[in-house]
C-alpha cells in the first residue's frame, strides 16, 4: 500500500512521486518527514515554504516522503524505519518521540530535529555545540521558561497557592532541567506543585480527576508531543475543572487555553529548513551546532479569561505578544 500523503494542492506546492520527479533533469533530493499529528500541519507548511525560499522545488529538485502518525505515537518507529529503508537524503522530525524513533531507525541518514526539549538529556546529541552524530537542528531547550510560566500564573491569579503540573514522565524525567527550573521558581513564588502524570491519551481524564481531588488552584502544562496532539482535550478538561492554565505553545491558546509562553514553533520549523539545506549541500550533522530558541511568544486569550472570571492585569497584557479577543 502506498502511504505517501501528497499535500501540494492544499499547501501551494507540488509533491510528485519519486519516479515522476526523477524524470526531471539534475539532482533530485529525497527528504523524509515524520510527524506525530495529522496532515495539513501548518508548521510543515512553514518548513516547505522556507525550503522554497532556499531554491528547492517539489517536483523539480526535491521529493518529500511524508509519514503522519495521526496522534498514535506507537506508529513513529515503524514510519521512521520506512524512511530509513527508502534511503532518503535527510529526515525532518519534531518532538522527542519522533526524534527517538528516527535515531533508532538510522545512524547514517542525517536527521534534522525541531521542537525538541532537551536533546542532550535525551541523548540525541553529545552536546549542543558538538552534536557528534547524525542528528542536529533546533531545540526548544531553555529551562528558564519553566519559571516564567509560573510567574505568569501568579500575576494573573495572585491568590494561587497550589499548581498542578501536567507532564509525561516518559519524556520528562525528574532530572530534566526544565522540571528543576519549574520547581525552583515554585519555591521562590511560594507555590506548592502537584505533579500529575499522563503517559498516553487514556490517562488525561484521570489526570484531571486527580487535580480536582487535590483542589489545585491552577495548571501548568509541560511540553510534550502527547499534550500538543491532544490539546483540544487538554484545554477542554481545564475549562471543565475551572483551572486557569499556562501552556507550552500558542496552539493551546488558539484551541481555547488561557495563556502560553513558549518558543515559536513557526520559527523552529523555518530554521530547520536551513539545516536541511546545509546538509544537502554537503555539511555533516556532527559539525552543525544545535541552535537554541531565539523567538518566544507570550499569548493571552481574553475570552477564556472572561469565562474563568479573571481580569488580566494591564501590565501582563502590555507584555503579551498577542492577545486573542
């Protein structure tokens, strides 16, 4: 069964089968993309447009093999293995789970990652400056944002004392720098953290029931592919439990969450295209330092604030990069 997904018409690009593309003259680069979510991903579109700006044309000198997990993380290893068997010239991945799947699938094909929290702690690279293997790219890694998210909660809900922290212990161990930074900020702000774990989508309802039993005042969601994929359920459950929440990405706020503070995923995917370009031109991933986030977005949803009967302080609104009315 041919599992390619061709999205050219919807996204303004032509994605032709490899045999058709090969009929054109010159080198045709083959790129694999593994995504845990659904087709028509806006960030993949950003990446493709950035490649276009660098001179790559699907149907002429570029062919892309897509693999979409449709929210089923257990499919990622198989999809990464398929791309490795096709011997594509490079693989684009995003998030810890997809990166780990690609790492296990190949040690020779260059892998460009985006939106990965801690590539050193996850053992994808030896260090940010010297990756040392076949993986490089852009990381979300900046532990300080964990403390900043709690400070936003404290400013918006001054009376908050207990904060539930939703995390996936599979991809965020207790030793994670982000988790440690969040704990340190909680001590400074005199907040009591309540760690609530969810390893897959079936755990989410129980996780929020646990928050209700603990009478948590607010919620901080840590970054994870699971939560991003299930963001509709996450923000709906937070609303049902009347929990003011801060999220690890604007996608949650656009889906009905209160506020988010995170590195821009659009920027991450745009910059990932430059890594692919360098690799296709002969650079080795081991020689390309992993780049930290450079653009952050603080987004507030006033409609959600009203539903929660919260008044966002003017100083907070003044610092927001975007306010959704």
